[in-house]
């Protein structure tokens, strides 16, 4: 545990370089860029929530579909992979039972009172619903929740098809797990975190998504997910190193957007489930 100032100094001194290299790439320029990115985020946290607070860092990656898109609705098997674009968060607990999240570039604050963990119609299709929904899912599964102040920044562009919402949900789940449940990876392992995130998106946000996106974001790496048994997905890592074989998974910007497609997504799911 460290204060925000101590954490910044540790990052600037290279204390997180090994983690940055593992997450984003080992070349010097990439590590330096991430060092600056994290420090800038902590600066924004201090500007909004004050200095001298004890803080922790959290992150969750975006994901890409490799095969089996939408078959998660039909008890199928998918291949998905995390990408090195992610949401990162700096967090300090508070004793108000209120979650405050400022997401860089959005010009607003999500202010969620955890005394009410029921869906709020006014929050539907907004990020506040995901925070409340993840908290409700954790409580429903026997966990604890509490207040925190949080500043996030994300390279997982909204509407890009890389599951920015799933990354946000999984990150919120990791925060509640780390801050209020002793980082209990037995009760709230990565697959459970994904299932709680799906619950938040289905019930609170109002999008009838499957479980592929959240699982890929939570587990990371390249994985297969077998959805044969509802509620018990079987996840296996694909033991293949693209880089070692001279390949790279590339993401291209098609200038299209997945934003505001909840109704269309629901139609796809209805059609898939009718087969």
C-alpha cells in the first residue's frame, strides 16, 4: 500500500517497468509511454480526490473475437484473446458507502450510492448501472462491497468492438474484490468476476450480452471457452505464442461503431437462440 505520491515516485523510478513490459511490450518506448500514462492518471486522481491518500492500481484488458462470435448464446465454443489495450484505474477507499468514478475524457462523475443495489431505470445503458450491478452481483454471491473514489483512463475505445464495457465491468469487479474481499481469488476467481460482470450488463445496463466478452477480459491471454453447461463455462488457455512464430494479431480501425446497438444485439441473440 502506498500514498498517491509514493506510488508515482515508484513508477517514475522504474518499480513497475517489469509489469509494464509484461502487459504492453518490452521495448523501451512502450514502457516509457506506460510510465507516463500511469503517472498522468494518478495526477488526475489527486486533482479530483485529493493528495496523500492510500491508493491501489487496477487494470483490465479489452478483447478480440477469433472464432465463435455469438455462439456463447447457443452453448457453443469460442476462441477469444485479450489485447494490450486496457482500462487502468487508481483507487482509494472511502467510508461513505458511495462509489465515485471519473473516467478520463467523459466529462462526468459516476456517483453510486451502494445502499440501493437494485436496477435504476435512469442509469440504464450508462456506466453507473454497471458499477451498481457489479456491486449487487458480488453481494448476491456472498461478498462485501463498500465505497471508493476512482479515476480511470482507457485505451479500449468505446464502440470499437473491443469490449470497452466488459473491460470496465471486470475492472470494477477487481476493485471490489481487492478492496473489500481480501482479493479472494477462490470465491471471486476470474470466471466468477466475468459472470458477475455479465449479470450487471444484462440486468442493470439492459444489454442481453453473452459471457464471451467478460470472460476474455477477465482471464486474459488467448483462450477457448466452452459454454456447453450454462453457468459453468470451461476455460482453457491456447498454448500458442504468435510472436514466437513471427505473427501478430492486428486490430484495424474500420471507422464503424458498436455504440448504441443494444436493440440490434438483442435481435441477434433472439435469432441465434431460435436456431
